């Protein structure tokens, strides 16, 4: 079982490009449909917890499902399985691919990629705003957070803590 | 250095709620602005590579940054660091307070945290756009990339590949 957990999550880690939400359908098909380790309702609950804990979504789910099935050892092996493929591929790229970064053609490709990455991140701001269903007044917190890191140069950790307190003080029950 | 990387990425792992790009503001402050370990441009290249390799972006960029700064051990400790806080938290939730997350207080805190994350990432988006979008060609690629994501709902990986090809042709 412990090895099974490692294997299934290594497969999930190896075949999902784009990270995060791209991995959810694959985890569901492996863990709920094929292996039947987890019931569908429970999967939804695990997803909700994984979304509201810090860190990468897929890894959080791996830890949770691993723990459910086989305790701490299960959690460790599922988590390591999930990380290993990307760890190895990044290591490979960092060790060998970086040598090609000086080639003219790679330089030119990255000249094109850089503004695209900026577009990706700019777009992710819209996407996150949409998926977290923020009510209009609460966008004041967004503006405040932007100003706090942008102009006051506050530590983002501090900004997160302040905004958590803001939520606790100003949010209404069941909002 | 290896220990410093571990602590730094554990901090990032503990506070980047919302996954992926939520770690940007922390990397920007600690790695780029405070310690000057790399430039914004270098980090944005790492992001592009992380987006195109399998696995979560946060973990991929931790591995890459770790390797760049302190070799194999750097990559191992940065990766473990970024994973550890959420791992511990998940274990705690799974074993003790499975229901804590339903509690009113936590829900209220997230009412504040979610919009703050949007603001934080918006600031990073602003910084990366300022470094990477510098002339007519890059502005055109930016607009093309943004609209294909926004209107066409194109997969980010294709956006990167197409922009790379455009880069090879126009530069």
C-alpha cells in the first residue's frame, strides 16, 4: 500500500503540466475512480481543505490522501511521490539545459517568452479574483495589500496576517 | 546557505496561500530585493521553465532557485522547505481538526486573506511587466499572450511555446 501510494502520486506528478488545478482531475480519476481509495464526497472535502491550506494544491491533496490511507508513512510516501518527478526533471534542466541558455536561438526564444510570462501572471490576478468570489467592498483589501507591499514596502507575510485579522473583525457571519 | 534556503522556502511555503503564483510576492521580496540572489528577469525565466515542466509551479521554482544558488543540496533543501509547512498542517488537520476549517473564524479570516492575495500578486505582476515589457515588440507579445489567455482560454504552455517561436522570428 505504501509503495502503491508512492507510485500513483509519482504518476500524477509526472504527467501533469501546468501544476495546481491541472492535477485535480487526474488525482480524482486515479484515487476515486480507479483505485477507489476515497469516496467522491470525501474527495470534495479534501479538495476544499487543500485549497485553503498554504502550499501547492496537488501536494496538499497527496499528503491528505496518503495520511487517510496509511497514516504518517502513507502521507510521506504520497507526498514524495508527487514531488519526485518534477524535482528530477527540474534538476535535469537546471544542470544541462542552462548551458544552452547562451545560444543565440535560446536567447531569442526567451526574449519572446518574457513578456508572455508577464501576461500569464497578470492574467492569474484576474483568474484568482474570479475563483475566490470576492465581494466588491473587499477589493479595498486588495488595494490596501498592493499599496502595503508597493509603497510601504511591508513584508507580504505581515500583509497576509493583517488581512486575516481584517477579515475576522469586519466579515459578517455567513458572508 | 543551504540552511538559509530551507528557512526561506519554508517561510514561502507557509504563507503562499492559493498556490502557484501566490509565492511570487515572497520570492520577489526575499530572493530578488533583499538578498539580490537573482534578477527579476532570471526569476521570470525560471517561472517560464517551471510552467512547462510537470508538477506544481511553486515546487518547480523552489527546486530551480535552490539549485542555482547552492547546487544539488540547495535544490533538495529548498524543495523540502517549501513542502514542509503545508505537509505538517495537512497532517494536523487530517488527524485532529478535520472540522476546524468549517469554523466561522477561519472562514472570516479567509474573507480578508483572499482579496489580499489578489493585491499581492497584482504587485508582482506589475513588477514583472515593468522588467519584461520594455519595447514595442514585447508589448505586442504581452497583449497577444494576455488576450489569448483571456478570450481564447488558451493553455499557458501553448502561450509560452508560441511566444518563444515569435521571439525567435522577430528578434
